[in-house]
């Protein structure tokens, strides 16, 4: 039976093989943060989606592909188009149907992120900026990151995930809230409000 930890361990293995232009990235040596970030996300998914994504990882492994490399390569579509063009030939072709689903999901996740930021501005500020236009060359935006990751999912996973996102919309559930709450709890907090309150106190102490 596949567990979330199985997924994270395989992601970490593939992540270690990703080579960056400027050398090894700091986050490639930070297993604790990687584990919490990824577990926070996968805890928010139904089992059928985590199982499907694990199959994507295993299939990539058999085929000699690296989904973590593909994720970061796809992030370059808008932010580093020249580098993306150089890598495009080794990336899987993306169908128009899949592109439409990715844009649909990304639009909703951006709305969720903005809604979260309105209610928990300090906690949100500790994460990524929302839009690609807000990137400063050091931090990847939610918009860029989400699209890059979605491009790396297999067709079955993206279909299942799109259906789940639509279900969340229909139920008035914000998945950003769920993921960030998971992250807070894995870091020892009891709630989103507790994180926001602590950050507010720390902010006041700076003045």
C-alpha cells in the first residue's frame, strides 16, 4: 500500500538528480523543509490522486525520466523562455486538453491563494508571491510553480486533480487553507490563526 512518505521519498530521490545552472540549490540539502512542504500538499489530496501521482513517479523512473526536473523545466516557459526552448526537446509533449485543464486549475489556485492572503496576510507573506509578475529573480511565484508542477503530472492524475479542484469549488472549500493548515500543524502550530498571531507579535517587536 502506497503511503505519502513513499511519494515524498521518491520525489526527494529524483530531486537530488536535478542539476541547476548555478550549481546545487540550497533546498536540495534541506530534507526537513522539503518533507513538510510536500506532505502538507499530499495530505490535502484524496488517496486516488496520491496513488495516481505515485504511479507517475514510478513510470518516470522506469522510463529514465525525472518529474522533478520536468517540473522545474516547465516553470521556465514564461520566466526563462530561452532556457526553456533549449530543454523543450527532452520534455514530454503536452496536449491541448491537458493545457486547458492546467490553466483551469491554476486560475482557481491563484484565486484561492489571493483569498488566503486577504485573511492571513502575514502567513501568506512568508510564502511565495502569487503572480509571475511579482517574481524578483530569487523567488518563484505560486502561478509559475503551480503550472510547472501541473505540467509534470500524468494525464490520469491531472484529470483526477481537476475534478477534485472542481469539487472543492462546489463545496466552497479553499485548498490553500487546507495545505497551509497542514503545514502549520506539521510545524507544531494548532491552527492558521495561531501562526498569524505569532507572526503579528514578531512583527510588532521589530518596531
